[in-house]
C-alpha cells in the first residue's frame, strides 16, 4: 500500500468510519473518543478541532500532544501486518489506532483496550 496516500487521508473521514464501525457492534462514539484520547493525548476539544480543521493523518499525529507510553503493549495483526513490526513510525501509529478500534468493535473490555 502507498503510505503517502494513506497519510493524506482526512482524519475526520477515518473518525466517522470508526464511529460507524463501533456503533454497528453496539459500542459508542464516547468509547471511540476515549480510545483516541488515550492513544494520542488529545483532550476532547483538541480532538474536535482536528476534525473541524480537516487535518490529514500526518498532521493529526504530528500535532498529537503525546503518544501514550503504553503503545508498545499494542501487539498483533492488523491488515495482515504485525503492528509491533511496522517500520514506518507514522504508519505504525495509524495501525495502532486501527487495532484499538478493531478491539473496541470486537467487544473487548475497555480496560484491556487501554492496556491497564
């Protein structure tokens, strides 16, 4: 897959897809937000600002206050790749986000998703 193409995706469009995916499985927008805030260090207002500004994924992660120190505990397969082995740091962050939302949609307990 062309990483540059992925990096240019609008965070707002991805965010809406995450919400749809979660809600189809009985989870909520608030839970999606909780996962994203945990991962990126954004607060609710900052997350909303990213959506409203239409930032791409590169900007979304570049402006993230601080990646959670427990991201190294996120392991496993996403889109056929082991997230812990992805060499491109930005793509790895995007795949961490995908993996957490997948876990949410699969019904995993929030405590486990947030690596507590």
